[in-house]
């Protein structure tokens, strides 16, 4: 791994661009020149660095794009079809990834650059005004925790695959990088150590941000709810069922329970602000618009006049997962639609490039906020965790939770529950939101190579090494202490 000190030029450009595009997100004045030594010497400088980190985390290489897209392509068994021209995404779909592909390296590089900013923020909290210090630390720890979760879930074996104390995770860097020395070429820390650090950061963030528990609080950034929601995800990956149910229940209670769900599934997407259902969103606006980037979600998923490349087509195998009458499976045909607001259902026949293919309407507005965690997911997490742990449920019976999601989708209630039913309901509700790979691993499902590839039809088990991203080759070349993942040796 190669991290580096923030250069004068890089930090000036990053901060200037962020401040100009997000003035209502961070009320600070741009500095005409920022030196490496001066950046962290003042309250304002530390704030600039923190919000610069938010800006980088909100880019299409992370939570506004590839964080979702990696999961859906790698775990795809033919429910969708990648039709775009980017080779990296085709390799993900075929489970035949290449360590030299630049797109695969982009998440790694951007994440570690952002972590270095956050480490510097945390190392200089003493200059932050006392009345703001807890929030600054909480936001920095929250971001660092969720960024390491992104790294560990993509570049390392699942926590439950073998011994996490022995399996290589990712380099765990928790202090500022002061230049490139031999000490900066860190080996991969064990999976268990990385998870322990993630849990520590998120638990401390939850405590530090305890004053913020409502949807969109703290300017739409980190809150006690967002920290608890990511803790629930992490505990689910570790199969800590009781802890996952407890954290999910915390979020559900704070947000008002089932009544906070939007009236229809479609209403949860393409919104410019937080809705009552949104636990955590990536704020976008008309100038930041990560959705219009080459690796933005809307660019891949949309097929509207003038927006979207129509790269991800929905196949019949996906639609067959839904019951008759399910609001999450209805398809609009609106040949004169100009914007996603003209589409009232969850799917539509594309009218832009490559028309007449079934498209998802979850990602169709370039400047809409990006849904990262919804209340519906937390309800499903609580249901599954309670079902798996058995005994007295935390919050409510898991069947109640599942039926609340089904009621919003317009389908009949169930009178009994199985793990297979929970899997199916998660698939229907959470499709194309970046959760499929984690669900495949947790439910120990096979993934089948989709049609169109030389080994189409080959079934890969949930822990197959081909479903883990390679360590970028450039990192391997410059850091002799790294080891490559098994599928790429």
C-alpha cells in the first residue's frame, strides 16, 4: 500500500473544489493557499480536512458508485446483464478480475487517501474548538470505520470464512502518514484486527454523536443512527446476531418504526433531501452530481432521453423473483419520459440508449441524494438477526418485521417464516443497492457465472476467491510486504 502526505497543491485543489460546490454543506471560506504544515494548526484547517474527506467518500469511486456496483456485478448470477464498454465491469461479472485494471485500484487508492485525511483530523483534535470537538471526532471515526468496512468486504475473505485471526485483511493505518518510508509499506493486518478497529471507531462515533438521532440530522452527515446502522451491517457480516438486532432496533426506534417507511417503494428513491425512511444518504447537488460521472450509479442504471448509458439491463430471471402484484416489480412504459420523475414504478422500459430493455428506476437522477442505508434494510436486518439467534426477540417478532416490508410492497402477509423466505424478501427489497454480495456470503449461496462467458453456468460457492477483488498490482509492485489474494497468484 502506498499512502502519502497531503501536498500543498493536492489539498488546495481538493478543498477549493469542495467548498465551491457544497457551500450549504460546509460554511467555510476557502483559503488562498494551504501549506502542509499549516493545514492542521487551526480549527478551520481541521474542519476543511474533515469535509474534504466527506467529499472524497461521496465520490463515485466510493459511496456514490462503485461501492454499490462491485457488489451487484460480482454477485450476479444472471439476474442482470452488463452491456457497457468498460472491461473492468465485464471482468467483475465474469468473476475473472485483473489486478492491473485501473477501476479496481480506484477504490483502494481513494479510500486510503481519505483515511489519511481522517487520521490527520483525529491527530489534531486539540486545535478544534471545544464545543465542536466531539462532533468532529465522531464524524471522523464514523468515516474511517465505514471506509475500512468497504476495504475489508471487497479485498479480503469474509469474516466467517476460515480463521479471521489468520486470514490477511487490509493494511490498518490509524496514524498520519508522514511521507514515504519503509515504515509506510504496511503488511495486511488480519481480518479480525480490521473488524475490531471498525467496531471501535463506529461504537465511539455512536457515543460521540448521541445528540443526533433523527433522519437527516447533523447536516445529513454522521449521527448516532448512521453509526448504529453500520454497526448492524458489520455485526451481520460477523454473524453476531444479537448485537446486529440490538443496533438495528436502536435505529428503528429512533426513526419512528414502520410508520417512517415511505408510502410506496418507489418513493424511497431519487430524492433531493432525506426522507423519513433514509438512515444515511450521500448528499448531492447540481454541482457535485457524482451521478453523472463515468462511474456514477445513474450513468450505469439510467436509460432516459439525455441521461444514462443503459449499461445494466434487468433480465427475466430477476423479475421471476417477485410475486404477482408486488409494487417492487411493476414496469412502466412511458415513451415520452424526460426525467425519472416521469417514471412512477420500480422498473421501466428504457427510452435512451439501447431502448426497450427493462431498467431499474432506483438510480435515475444525477443530482439526487444517494441512498446508502434505508430504514427498510434495518427492519430486514432485525428480522433476520432475531430469527437466527432465536429466543426472545429484540424489538418485535421477526415475522412482524418481514410482513411490514411486504405490506408496503402490496403483497399478502406470511403466517410463518424460514431463512429462505428472509433471503427472498431481502433480495426483492434491496436489489441494486450494493447488498447482494454480503447476502450471498451470509446465506452461503452459490453464484453462477452468467450467460455469455466461456465458463457460463459454473457455480461458485459463497467463499470462492474469485469473488474477492485483487490487491491492485501497482500496490503489490511498490510494497514488498503485501500478499496477493489467492485467485490472482
